[in-house]
C-alpha cells in the first residue's frame, strides 16, 4: 500500500513539475498555443503521462463545426492568459496539418475541443461562451464524454489508413460487381501484394 502511495506522490510531483516547466516555456506567449501534428505529443505529452500539465485543445476542422461555435476561437483567445496561471494551457491545432494526422489519430473531422487531464481526454460539447467553458473546467468535465488518449500514429497506422484500408474497401466494392474471373484474380493478387508490403514494413518497424 505504501508503495502505491509513493508512486502516486511521485506522479503528482512529476505532473506539477511538468506543468510548471511548460507553463514557464509559454509564459511570454500571448493567446492560445499553436500546435502542429509533428510536435503535438512532444509538447502536450497527452498520451505519455501528461506531465506537461492540463491542455485544452481546440482542433479546427474543415468539415464544419458545431452549431454556435463560430466564435469559439475568440473564446479561446480571451481565456488563455487567465487559465494559464491556473495550470491549464489553451491551444489550437489544425486537423488538416500533415495530411490530417491529428484527425486520423483522434478520429475527428469537424471542429472539436478536447480537454487532456488526469491521464485521459474529455470532449467539450457545451456552448461557445466563456461562462460555459469555465464551468466545464471547474468540474463539469467530469460529466463529459471521457476516453483513453490515443497514441501518435506510427508508420503502419498511416499505411493502413492511407493505402491499405481504401484499397481493400475498393476491392470489396469491385468484387460485388460482375467482373470476369481474370479481373477478380488480378484484383486479389494486387490486394495480396499490398498486405505483404504492409506486413514487411510493420516488421521492420518492430526490429
């Protein structure tokens, strides 16, 4: 029991130290922190311990936004400074950056706000007013949709999402059509080659 308490205290100390370090790094930066796909995990540590503090990230998408959220970026800008002093860092990220890497990682396409805290992620679904966002941060998030933070995409994930999954989906559609035996044979050979290449790349990554 004492060992468990010791680990918990250690985790809390790392969390506080990480939050202080990141907070200091962005102390001179005004407004929300701008995150990119390449540095998202390194800066937020969202899926690797969250020792960089609490992050409230507004993911901007090109596939529409929630009703009444057109003003959300202004809310983020207005609240960023005050909440930085309280240990919560407001940030923005573009879902289309690096061929949609963040959209694929988090499984979102339209504008979404995720709160990374307590080792998990909470989805904000309230309105675009400071009062509603503040109520969420002061405890309302505990009643929000919560899920495990997905890790960054690796080479195999990107290969599957960008190449293999679409190819197999197309193959399935084509096999439902009336094709000759030779055409079907060629399609299955092509799919087999794609799978072999994918497995080979995955094996190289694991070495």
